[in-house]
């Protein structure tokens, strides 16, 4: 299974996530990215994968490219990345709804 967002493989994605119980002072410490920067980098990566898939499809249709397998692979890669991003969004929305339901 491919890991387009780099969250599963040992390519550095999983090592950059904050660990439970780790100190949270990120002031002046750029080793642990905050949620916003991590989310934005993943959004940019998914967007780039979708643009690459669109370009590959366009090139196949116009005849600039002949490898159908490569186009299918690029399209599937972008699809999986988008589905992972959608799943993350759904979990964040569920957490928000749960916090919204809490009594203060």
C-alpha cells in the first residue's frame, strides 16, 4: 500500500509527529511542526498529486504520453491521498462535534 502523505512509512513522516507525553513548547523549536503547518504541507502534497494526475491524463489524451499504466498509477495515487485527507477531515469534524456537545 502506498503512503502518499508520508504518515506511515519510515521516510521521516512518522518520526516528525509529536509523541504522547512529550513537552509541547514549540517556541523557537522547529523540529516538531504544529498542526497547521503539518496540515498545510499535506494539503499541498495532495494538491500536487492531483495536478500531476490531471497532467498525466491530459498528456495521454493529447498523445504526448503512451504509458497507460503510469497514468493509472498517478490517478490512483492521487485518489488514495485524497481519500486519506478526507478521512482525516472527517475525524477532525467528529472531534469538533464531540467537543461542541460537552457541557461546561
